[in-house]
C-alpha cells in the first residue's frame, strides 16, 4: 500500500511541477513594439526610415511553440510568458523579407513585471 501511495504522490508532484514550469505568470512576459525598416529606398534625416507594423508572431522556447501574439497597427503587443529565454518568429505573411529567418532572441525577466522590448525587422528595401 505504501508503494502505491508513494507512486501516486510522485506522479501528482511531477504533474504539478510540469504545469508550474510552463504556465505563464499573469505578471511576466513581453510588451513593446515591433518595427520594420527601411520603409523607403533612401532614408533622410527628417523622415523616419522605419515604421511600426501589424503582424502575427510565434514565440518558441527550446524549439517548441509556447505562445503567439498579434501586434496592432501601431506595432504594440503584449504576451504573457514565464521567465526565461525565448525566440520570436514572424509569421510567413509578415510584410518583411524572409520572415522565418528573422528570429529574435528575447529574455523574460523574473522581476514580476513585463519585460519591455523593441523588435526590429528588415524589409529588404535597399
């Protein structure tokens, strides 16, 4: 009987730990803006050469998709994630050159706050 109880305890504790390590905190994650540029072939001092854009993104950890988010028309986004290292990959239809090769590495801090990032992507305009 003791063996059965110990086995059940180990299974329950293991399941709880697995859930705790992958469940995002409601207070940690990423927030910020995504931009793309250049948006014109010739950049001038008095005219911005990059712009915010709306697109879908996948968040991966250790090669596995753990979340996705959509930036708004101003490029702003928020995604809740557990603390740790991640990569952000634009969806294939993002208005940039070769979206799948423009992977951005980010780290979510364990401060109990959202980590602010600015993600910049290349349009390929030259």
